[in-house]
């Protein structure tokens, strides 16, 4: 896609967006009055979109304001993702001379023209099916606002809607049906094939649990890097199932407990009210092995950790609210969504340093010994779930039924649906079946060739 402009639409970020209603006093000075249409006085890291000539794209920016007006807790990363999708849509419109506010012919509806472009990108393998769906969802939300709130009228309907039912399992494992409204604009036929995902676990993305042999190789390589922070963060994910945002935002006060001799694991509360982030701020508990808990206690009292805490700009009234793990510069690897110091950063840290460490330092260390393991930090969470299932499958204790094991794992991993947890139970059998089928097929092919 080539633009006719020398400059393209861009997204930028306002560190702190003050929300108020301006008025003029008797001396002609601007007064910032409270705006009670919003439930907040400011928003950190608010994205705005600029046209190719550096003027504001008013419709898009007002839509983003509408989003925080109706959901004050919307995650800044979510809002930023929507803004990026809107920016890309504006670039498409500018390039193709598409007026996003008109539909002179049915075939020229702007959202459908963009849909066709995205599908072309998908077919060229320049776009994933999930990204395509997300972008269409973002643009459709924008048009819903234009039509319903801004009362913009189009000559032709931008989509057709119909009711349908989806089935799911509730938190107790019972099948339920839910009525949803589907729009044809966001329905992509054959965008994914469930059978192709059999060797993955869908849990916040496509996850691939590591085999035990790979886990051993991974931690041998981690030890060779001498990066104790990355080693401990990886151990937290592998032994508790914590997501990156949770492991990286754990605080010193969560490691104050003195374990008793009888305790084998320590329960640590995370989520809302703990300063330690979880997905959607759900309250949950991590069950950390005693040996790891005590190892982290040794670390946070070490000179290495103390030096990092001294460098930190994040100075809390209670020093025990400091992040347990900091970079060499004294910055968090992942800044908590409720951290008042988020305003110091144009782009808050969100785990990029951890991802870069894995993709460069750790994988290079693995290659030195001739090992190649393709994985992400989030795969360690999936590995925890798989290890949990494997342990109970191999246990001589038959008092735990399959349902009991699944419910226990569901609680530990903080899943909202039992269906997500069930994937861990099904993964091993599906993986073995696939491997056996492949091996049998290869033997057959070799026999044909006389090998």
C-alpha cells in the first residue's frame, strides 16, 4: 500500500490527559472546571491520532475519549491497540482515496473495502487471522459509535446483523448457551481451522507447553546467563502458572512470611487490592513452592537486589511496596496498572525486556550447546498447567477424580471457564496421537521406498 502523501497518519501518546470543561472567567482566563461526564480527572498514556498533515483526526480521537468515558478502567494497552488499528485504517483511506464517512454505492462501503484489503493481506501472509479479526472489530466499534452516538447516516447499511447462540461451559463444567449478535462484516470464513490448533493450548494465545527434557535444557541455559532475575521470574511462571504481568509486578511485602516446617507451598494473593497485576484485575492466589519462596527471600535481601532498589525512581510510602524484581537501571520489567509513577514514562514498561532477553540472550545460550527451543514466556505458564496434569495422571493417589483435578487447576490458573482448563487434559493425548500418526506414516513411506 503506497500513500500519495509524503507523510502518513500517525499515533502519538499524551502522558497525562487532563479531563475538564473549560470556561472563561471575568478576566478572560481559562478555568478548568470538573467534567462530571467522566468518572476520572485524568487518563495516563492516552493515544491520539494525527492526520498526514499533523492535524488531529477528530472523529477518531473523540471516539477514544468516548471509550474512556464509558469504561474508566479500560487498559491503556487495549486503548492503544484500538488507536493503532484506527491509524492503519486512516492510512488505507488516505492511500485509496476512500471517504470513511460516505458510502455512495454498496460496493464502495468504506469498511468493506478495508475488509477486502485485510483479507488480501491475510492471503499474502502479511497478516494473521487473529490480527485481521481484531482490526475489523476495532473499526466496527468506531462505526457503531459514528452511527449510534454521532448520528452519521450512510446511504447503505454498513453491515447486517443476526442473532446466534454459542455454547460454553460455566465455571462448574455445565454446558450453557449464550445469545450473541453477529455482524457479517466481522465474520471471516475459514479464518481458522480448529483441527490445526490441536498441538496448541488456547489460553491467552496459542501456547506450547515444554516437554520435560526442554525444561531441563532451558534452566541449564538460564543459569549460564547469570541473570538471576530472569531465572526467578521464569521459575515463578513454571511453578505457579503466573502470567508475566503478575510475576513482574510482585512486591516485597509478598515475601515477608516466614514459612513453617510443615508448609510445602506458600499461598500469595494477587490481583485487585494487592498492587500485583492479574488479567482483568481478578483476585487470585499463587501457590508457590516453599523452596522457591525462600530462594526469592534470599535474593531480595542480597546486595545485588538492594543496589537495584536504591536506583529505583519508584519510591513508595511503604518501602515494602517496591517491585521485587528490577532491571539493572532500577526500573520495573512491567509497570503495574495502578502505579502512580506510570506518568513518568511515555511508554510504560510492559515486559519487553523479558521478551528481548528470551529472544536474544537465552536462545543464543541454548544454541551454544546445539539446542533450539522455540518458546515464549507465556509458554511457561502453559507448561505449569501441563506439569500439573501430568503429575496427577502419574500419581498413585486415585482419590482425585478428573473433575477435581481440573477444578483445582482452574482455580490455580485463574481461568474463568473450565473449557480453557480442559485443554490441558486433552493436550497430551492429542499430542501423542499426532506424533504416533506421523511416525507411522513416515515408516509407511520408507517402506514404499524400500528403506
